[in-house]
């Protein structure tokens, strides 16, 4: 059965499923999983794979338990040479990097790891659906609900509307820097009607209720002061600030930054069943993707780039100072976004693990086999599955056979300011993410930052010898930065370090209005 045979009911669900599995019945989840298997098996058939190796599990009692022994973590410790071209020539200077080596790496990552974004992607038309003036604690802000409609005239069966919220402080001189953050968009503090307007609303509402059900008049007469519609409490400017760090969004606003919250699921569902829907399905007219075509990480990055297109038209935003942020799978997407779109000025890459900052070659925690399985293969290109093949027409391959690795993905961000963030396993940023492998990749990537006149972490680029520093160690002197905070699976504790670090390199200083 072909993946394109998916019934309309399932197709509609896949656009919604990625962030809301708990809303689905067991039957609906089974349907999603079934069509995910169909897409996964279709790709295996395209690649000539008959058997994949099993992914790892954090359960140490299981047969396929993840390795957490550092002495066994590097089956192929030598990384691909980051400054040697495919023809074996040493990269001598910035010109060699931009004209020869960087294009080679982009080609390898597109073909083998993340997939190619198509050349025929339809245009996006942006609309400001709602504009609201609000207060976020003590900061006045302008909030815009943005909808980016993707032209689907070529295939009207699939509709893609990118959902985002832009929040900009109104008490500073603009234009301001903005951080695009993958997450669920919402109005931070919707403006409430005045007392007079509330009276009008309640009078009209009571009248409509009585017309609908005349018996309600007796109830309203019995409680004449009752108002069925009430206001949310307004901002209390004298309320003391909470203890600890403010939410990341409030830290940004207080520092004179704006932010965008971008809903990834409005671009592409976070499951294999959705590959014939969303922007990937729209471009393919509902057909299964080919082996070198983009996965969800590239698709989410494409969506972030389209938001940047809009920001370039908004006078409140300094489009030359727009960054990208994400944690976990969205940390992977943030790194991919910044690597492939050089307009992004900076990035905060949080706890991204395999497929993000940590090395694919490493056998520690999450594995290549996990990313090639049905639960995550939609993030990657189809070709990535080759590196988990146990039996196929081309034999067996592992992560050691990949022509590139994550140190080179980080290098594609150079020389722009790139902040790598992790927490600690004791607080929930699990060993599964392989913090050490991520540090090794960051160390190795530093060669390119230095080649391009930027600073790296300030240590050698010997990724096999440099030891990862204790958590809460600041390595923030260069455009390539590393900080492992003492919290869990979040970058929130590092936001107060990211903002001044980014301000320094972006040469931004908040100017109160």
C-alpha cells in the first residue's frame, strides 16, 4: 500500500498530531503509526534496505541498552577533516572556505543527512491577523499574530498556514533584535476591555442568552449584579518580581529584544505519517518523498526562514540582528536553520543531541539507529537510513561511514555568534544527549571560526584531548560559545548569559524610549 493512499481523516490528523498526541484516541494513534510505517517502509524499499539495526534505549536492563561507557563511545574517533577538500587539498584561507569547502559540506549534508529543500517551494503570503498592545509584567509590548499562507494553488488538497506570534517591546528605541523560538505561539497578556466596554458586552450577552432561552431572564433578574463575562486581572506594576530567573521571553523583553514564537507543527507534522502532508507533502503533491529530499528539520528551518522574510518588512525589527533558538529536537532544527540560512545573525542551540550538535559517529546514548527508525527518521533525509542498515543491496553501514559530522554543521554557522547550551543529567538533561560528544564537535568546529577571523572556545582544537569543563563554566569570549548550566532539559538558565554575549557581538545596546 502506498503512503499516498492515506485517507483524508488521517491526513488531517497528521498536521495536528506532532504536539497533541494526548488528544487522540488509541485508534487514531494506531492509524498515525500505521501510515508512519508505510512511509518508513517505502523509503527502505527505495534504498534497497531489508533490515535496519535496532535503536538504543535508555533502559540499561534492555538487550539494546544505550552505551554509557566513555571508553566504548568512539568506534571511529578520527573525524572527517573539516579543512581538507574532497579532493584532498588543504583549505588555506577564507576564500577557499566560501568557494570550495563550504559548498562541499552543504552538498554532503543535504544529500546524506538532512535532505534538500526543493527549488519549487511555493511563495508565502504573510498577514497580520491580530495586533494587540499589551503589558508583559512591567514592559509595554506590541504583539502581532502572524499567519503565513503557503500558495497551494498547485495542489489545493493540502493547506499550510504558518502560525507565529511576534512580541516587540514598546519602551525602547527600535528597530530591535528578535529571537525566533520554536514553540507554541500565544498572546502573552491579551489586552482586556474597559469597565464600560464590559458593561456593554454583558448587556448584549444577557440579551442574546434570554432570546435563546427565555427562562434565563428569571435567573438574571434574581442576580441583577451578576456579570457572566469577566475581565482577567490587569498588570500589577508594583508586584515584586519572582525569585530566580524570569522566563526567557521576559528576559529578552527586559533587555530590549523582541521574540517570535513559531509553531513547527503548522509547517510540518512531527511524525513519519505526516510526510505526505505539511509543506513536504504540498511540494510533493501528496506523494512520498524521494531519498534525498528534506525531512522535518529542514522543513522547520524553512519555516523559520520565511518568518525572517516577514521580519525584514517590519519596521519595528532589526532584520540584521535576528537569531534562532530551540531546545531538544527544536535545538536540532535551530542549528540546521542557522547552518543553511546565513541571514540569521546568531543562534542559541539548546540540548540538541544526535542530529544536532553531538557527533553522529559517537556510540553514546542516542544512536544513528534511533534517528533512522520510524519514530525519528522523518527529521532526516531518507538517505540517512543507510547508516543504520544491517542488510541491504549495498551491505551494512554505520555512522562511521557518514562523509560529514556535526562539527562541520556547526562550522557552517561560522563566523556568526553560535551559543551551544546544555544542562546536566542530574537535573534531567540526560546522558542520552551525549554532552561530551557535543563538546568534542564544538571544539573541532573552532578551526573554521578562527580561519574566518572569529574566536572559538579559547582552547586547542584537539577534540580527542580537550576535556569538557565542569558545568557552570563560562566559555563565552568568542563567537563560538559553550556553557553547560546546572539545570535540566532547557536553555532557560543560560538565557541571562546568551543575551549580553549576543549583544556584544551584534553591537546592540538597549536605548529606552
